[in-house]
C-alpha cells in the first residue's frame, strides 16, 4: 500500500457524523486496504478496531474490481462500487477516489 492521500474531511452532519474523501492509486494500491485506512482515519481509531470488512462484502471481489487484469489492462474507467460499512456508505471510483458518508437513517 502506498501513501494514503486524504483529500479532505468534511464537517459533521446534523447527526454528528463526518464524511471523508481520499485518493488512491488503483494501479498499485489495494482498494480494500485503502477503504480500511480511510474509515479508520474518519473514525479516529486503529484499523484493527473497525468492524471486519469481510462481514460486509467479499474483500477479494472488491480488490478484483479495481486491480489491473492479468493481461496488464486496467478496469474500465467508469467502474464504481457502493456499499454500507458500519454506519457509513462507501463509494469507490476507478479513477482512485474513495468517499465515505454517514448513512442516512429514517428517524
């Protein structure tokens, strides 16, 4: 995993939850590791304190969506993934952007 590049934290919303946007190199970085690091940064905890990502989705499948193919080609430029992780929604774009937002709940 290369250096983690935070684009920015955003102010907290009315529920007190913050959002976070970060970049990664989809050609060399593990998107799973980057999601975990981004979530840990947002939550201000160690990565080992987070819920296990594999309880939410298949980490190997997520990495496979964004990693270069065995023939050296790269995923389509418009590949995206969105999933719930804890109390947040994670959006990943193939150009190397991870955005984490608080999940909207109906109260």
